[in-house]
């Protein structure tokens, strides 16, 4: 069993504009998947990329954009998205405020 709060979980600086937290994963008992939370500051964006695993995105706060397979999808708190295997995609902050989202991937996808 694992119970915590996001404010108590370690934050890793991924870039100048992005922090990552592993909320639940193998260390907490979830053997097959990892639930991460990313915070993108103003100007923050992940590189465009693809990978051989699917993932789920849930927007927690702020406004963002999901570029996927040549199309832009606006995201706001409460938005959900499914990104299939090998899809070309990118998540970015679309406002002056921070954009926070949860991303769930298979364990092998937590890099």
C-alpha cells in the first residue's frame, strides 16, 4: 500500500522549464506502469518524439497543447488524451501560467 501527496514527492528538474515527479510506480508497488506528473513552466515543452509504447495524459491545471500526428489538441484541467504506440507527439504549455499534467506509461516507458 502507498499513500502520499504530490507536495511530498521528489521533483526532478528535467529542463529549465520542466519538472517531473514519479507519483506511483514499481517502488510504490505498481509493477507494470508508472504514473508521473509533469509541471511545464511558461515556455515549457517536451521535444517532439515517438516511442513504441502508449500512454495516457490527464491535465491537472493550466492550459497546454498536445501535438499529435500533425494536429494540435488544446488541453485544460480535466482534459484526457490517449497517445498510441509510435505516434509523433509533443506536449507544451499554452499560457503564461504553469501547465501540470499526469502521464501514465508502461514501466519501460519511464525514462
